[in-house]
């Protein structure tokens, strides 16, 4: 369920900003790796 909630929040950010910058995408990837990398 955490993964779905994270996905929804990312969708919300994408919708709010219209486009995601490369820095934002890298930040999201880093957070995702921290959240799911060990599992």
C-alpha cells in the first residue's frame, strides 16, 4: 500500500507542476531507492 500511496503522491506532484524537472525525477528516484531498495 505504501507503494501505491507514493505513486499517487508522485502523480499529484506531476499534475500540479505539469512537468517534472530532471532534478525532481532524480530526487524521487533517490527517495524510492531509500524506501524500497533494501526490500
